[in-house]
């Protein structure tokens, strides 16, 4: 059967009615999130039939849906079509949108969708308030970071006097962001930069101002390397001077977040107060971003100095936030498990003893999400033995801890146990043992920018985010703008009723979230024992998904002797912008993890819609060729499902191949690797054997867990 496809050559694109169902236009349209073409071309659309066919293995009914054409009309007609298509039974709407617990004073959002919509943002952003960013020449503070997230231009290093020599602007603003400056040494950096503060003339501050590259290593080692860190002497007794300075900086961070937050009915942008807890004993990363629900936050961040283990961090948040009686709420998001040297997902208590049920529940409460992708690599999975997944080679670092980057003799290869997929599997084993799953993670991604450039993920304009300690310079970069193994980072997407702190925070808590490698792919994922096999043909896909199943991040209890649940996944390409249209989709995969009858973890990857090999990209020009899909949809039932065995499933959506950021820069410099003597200075890495110049941008949904009947949930 013919499946409608679209060519890869750039051209103007329109959204179809299925996309309207999911993305009801906001005031002024949704072009701020997904592209200017989308919001203005809906009213004249006439639906093109969805063509579906059976998978050759008999497991999935899937379809490809091409975008419909039509003249641009005003938003009123578009909204009328959207509302007509999105109409759903009241019971389904109630199921989708249980009342949001309101914890803040703000005007109600004028634009709410009971079936929820995707909001794109960045939950990992550093500014000049972070020690490592400031020693790399970053001058943007939190206010500039939020202005950038909302679509304003910022300057970035290097600087000539007060003038930046480079500038950045997002083609599409974000919906939300959190500045997460390192809690460690907020005060020290402030003191070293302010001649009116005691300690300004301390030796480390002189080093900071005169030799920032050396200060980067000295200050990082002092703050995060040792199991029991201590502050510099200039901080005074019990660190009082540095804590006082940190308090002033923390209040400025809060003020910047408040100033950026749109409390009007427009709900155009949401900021979150946050910080990064930066524990890395022995250079093995245990970092967490702490995200607060509202403006009620502790007087100071809990840094690695005060809380030198993740458990100590959670105790501090219990004591100073959740238990303080002021309406404070928080969660923590671990990141870069790929650099944790085997530590991030150890199922142990603080003292190294085996994890108990209470510890598992506490970890699960504070950590509903994990950052699967960012500037310093992808942590989803590793290729090799035990992983039947050729796509696990995507954006992998060649070392397993920070020390491996700077001291080759200390470098060790990446560990499978440090991947998110391994953690999800370990969670099943721990739940079978304890009745509680400590690693029930939803998936998000972010940038970890150290430029204050929230959401700067464009492969064609990658400035180098500085997250790996790039030295500051007075001159423009020569050659590639970043180390070859690094990348522009990813984005977090949250399915929520509205763009407010309460709504987005609740989406994080229930794990109705997904991460992308930078693209704004839209993906929905439901599972249920009562979902229909023809759900892809239904105009009310989301309403039925909520009414008869659970969305991404949810948990299903398998009835005894149950058949396989239906897994329904729908994805739409990132429309991009008029100047740079997005890339068509290649395929959707379902990743399954389970414990077999002997308790051994297993995994499998199944293509359920689309197929590989129909498109490619030219290395010399980065021009794309071949065919891809505007949308894909599938309903799949696992033929090997066993209701007695615990399992999880998540969807991975792949775009057609495109050039990586490094390949774009190599192509623009006209690098010819066949003539190495003519390779321009700074572009030698273009010709390295390990240069993975071709990539496939992707999205990872949060898993859906299927628990055996009677199991703890």
C-alpha cells in the first residue's frame, strides 16, 4: 500500500488537522514554539486520508500522514477547525486534566487545553554567576539568559572591551527555562569580582582575575572533587563571608526569574527558580539540577559543601523546602550519568549498604526525571554486547568521568551501567526486590549551556556551550567552535494544560515529558489494555488515549491473564521556520526493557512506523536527499508480552539524516580531507576517523511501565 511521504528538499509546509488537535494556537499563534508557518495555515486545511498498513511482522498498525495544503487564513478560522476536531467526551477531558493544584498568585491563563499541549524549554542553563562559566569569559547573567530564552539577542564572548564579538538569537523562543547556576562558590565568585567585599584580594581571587584558566581547575577541585569539601580560607569562619555573598547572588537569581515570568493571562513564558548541586567526588559526576515549583524557596541553595551526597541534598530539601510549611516544593534532575564513573545509578544507601525500600521511595519522589541528553553527550544507551541497538552510538563521549577529558592516563571507556536504559532495567530489578522502583525516570534533555544561551541548539549556529571548561579568549575562535565530542545539547518538552509554573511542574512530577536532541519533534505516547487498534485513524487520538490508557510516564497494572496492552505513538516533524524548515521523520521505534523469568534484564528495539534508508545527506554540502514523513503513527502490541513479568516501553522518534554541527562547519570551510595539506587551521578534526559527521536528531519519550498484577506501583 502506498504511504504518503514528503521530499527532503526545503519548501514551505503546512500543518495538518491531526497536528491541530494537539497544538491549539495560543494568542498570536504557536510560531514561537514550533515555527511561523504552523499557526497561520490551519483554517483552509482539508484533511488528506491517513494511509495505514500492517507491519510485516504482524505487530503494529502504522501510518504516515502528509501535511495538508491550504492558503493562510487568520487565526480565528484556524482555532475553529482546531476546536471542532479536538472536541472530546467530558469524561475523557476530566481524565486528561485533573485540577492543577494552585500554589501561586497569578492571573489565570487565557489559553488552556484540557488535552494538554507540548511546551519546549531548557532546564539546565549557566550564566556568569557560575564559577566555570565566568572563568570562560561569560558575562551574561540570569536576566540576559531569560531575555535570550524569550527571543532577544545576547552578545557572547570574546569581548573587545565591553563589546561582544559574537551575538546569538533564537529563531523560536522557548516556552520555559530555568537558570541553574552552580550552588558551589556562588559567593566566592561574587567576592572575587567585587572589590568592596572582604576577600577580594585573596590569592585565589587574584588567580581568578589574572589566570582564569588556572582558576577554573583550582576552584573546581576545591568545590567538587573531594568527598568532604572545604571552603577557601577567605570565606571566614564556617564560610560565613561566602555564604553571605551567596545569599545576595541567590536573591538576584530569584529576582531574575520573577522578572521573566509572565503572570499575565497571556502566559507567554515560564521561568523556574533553580540551581545545580555539583557533587563530583573523584571527578565522577553526580550532578543534579534542583527545580523549585514556585517563588517560595530556601534562603540559600544546598551546595556540595553543606550536602555532600544526593541523600544529604534530599534531606536539606525536605528540611528547608517541603517541610518548612511555606508552600515550597522541589525536584532534582540528575544529568550526565555518562560521566559518573559507575556511581550515578548505584542501588545503595548513603553508607554504601544495599538500598532499602524507604531509600528507593525517597529517590523516586525527588527524581521523577533524568536528563538523557545535553552538551556533554547522550546517556541513553551504549552500543555493544547486550544492547541490540545500532543507534546507541549517538553523541557518545569516549571517557566515563571528567578526569578522562583532561588527563588521558585516567581515561576509562564509557560504562553501560551509567546509561539511562540500564538504570531503567535496574529499577525493575529493585522493584521486584523492594516493592519500590528508585529509577522510575521520565526523560528530558537540555543544553547545559555556559553562555547564558538557553535553548541554543541550532546545529548550523553552534557557538560552543563551554560546558567542558573551554578557555576564555580575547579572539574569535579559529576553526571548529567546540571540541569534536561535544554537541549543542537538547530540549525538554512537557505536556501540560497551560504555560504556568504549577502546570509545568505537575507535568514533571507525573513524568508526562520527553527529551529531544534539539529538534522540536512533537510526540504523544499512550498505553492501555482497552485502547483500540485503529486509534491512529481516530480524530480524537489524545482524548481516547487519556480515557482508555495512560500517557508517557504512567504505570499500567497488568490484569491476570491479560493480553498485550496497545502502545499508541504519534509523532509530527519539527516544522522549523520559513528560512530553515525542519527535517522529515524517518521512523518511530519502541524500546522495551523487561525482566525474564530468571530475573535477568533484557531489552529489545522494534521499528513500528516508517523505515530506515530512504534518505541521506551529502557530506561536502550538507544537502539532503530522499524521502521522509510529515507525521507517523502506530498502534503496537508486544507479541512477547508476559503479564507476570515487569516491563517498560518508551518511544524513540528519529528524523532523517542530517549534518552534525561539526560537519556544517567543515562544509562551510570547504574542508577536503583527501588533501590534508589544504585543511584550514582549526579544522583538522574534520578529518578524524572518529568524526561522526552524519546524525539523526531524535526524541525520547518517558517510559510507560507495565507492572504484574498485584505488584507495588
